[in-house]
């Protein structure tokens, strides 16, 4: 009888230890910590993008808390229904009152989380119970629609290029431009050949060293005249006849 009770006592202890371990694991994975101090504030959105309770909250990319609740409210001033998130963050998380709050996604199809970008340095920090206005995320429907429109535009442009429409289309399909470029290249080759053979006025000017020497002498005469004028301008003005 005593051995049976001892066995049951040991089983009870091991069961209790197992329950405690499971309890710790569940709340650790769920990012719940009763011993950590924090505060709550609210964020309003026109579009919540499917975010739900227990979604992570990140400040500058670092996890600081989680979303504890979400419900609909009616904004009497804007005359529209909005989503209001109740957010819990750690006490050491200091959030400026002009911080940007939006809903982001981990990866393309990952879980939703609340992203907080720090505000202006020196601005007052928010307090428990404050309400921030969130920046609405872009819905996947709009992204898909824009991608579809972009795809249609690309297909339309490709079709016009194939049909030879527009300037670029004509350049791609019209051989006339290519033939003109070939003819221009031939003319340039012929022109270069004439220059190399010293034909024509420009060809003779390039090959004639005598003209270069004459120009060089003329430049030197102008230099001598300028030097003499600078040294004694009166001599040139009152130069005697026949001198």
C-alpha cells in the first residue's frame, strides 16, 4: 500500500513538472511575459490588411511587443469606419509621437506584423493610452492589379515593335535605315581615301608643308609687331617717312 502511494506521488510530481515545462514553452513561443513591465496604446487604420491579435510589434526592426486586440470603430469626424489596434510594448521601448506605424509582411506571403519607424529625435514620447494614426498598407489586390496593367502594357509595346510602329519599331523592322548607314560608311571611306591621297582642297592643305611655313612666318611677324608696339608705341606713330 505504501509503495503504491509512493509511486503515485512520484507520477504526480513528474506530471506537475511536465505541465510547468509545457506552460513555459507555450508562453515563450507566444511572446507572453507576465513579469516584464510595459504599456498599451492604440493605433487606427483605414485598412488593417488582415493583421490579427498576437501579431508581433517591431520598432526599428526589433521585436518589442505584440498586438493584443483589434476591433472596428466609427470615426465621427471622418464619417467612416476604421480598425483600431490595441498594442502592448515593453517599458524600455520609447516611441516618438510622430513615429510612422504601418502593417508589414514577413516575406511575400509571411505573417503580418506591426512595423514602427522611429520619429523625429527630440519629440515627446507617447504614453499609455495614447492613440496613433497608422499609415495604411497597400492591399495585395492593388498590387496584383498594377502588375496586370504593367504586363498588358509590356505586351502592347512588344506588339507595336513587332508591327514596326513608332520610331523604334521602324528602326527594328525597316532595312532602309540600315542601307543608309551602309552608304554613309562607304562615303566616309571614300572621303578618307581622298584625304590620304592628297586630293581636293582639304587634302592639299593637309599635305602642303609650305602653306604651314607661310602661316608660321605670318604669325611671327604679328608677334614682332606687337612686341615693338609694346616697347615703343611713339616710334611707330611718329616714324619718319622712308624709314
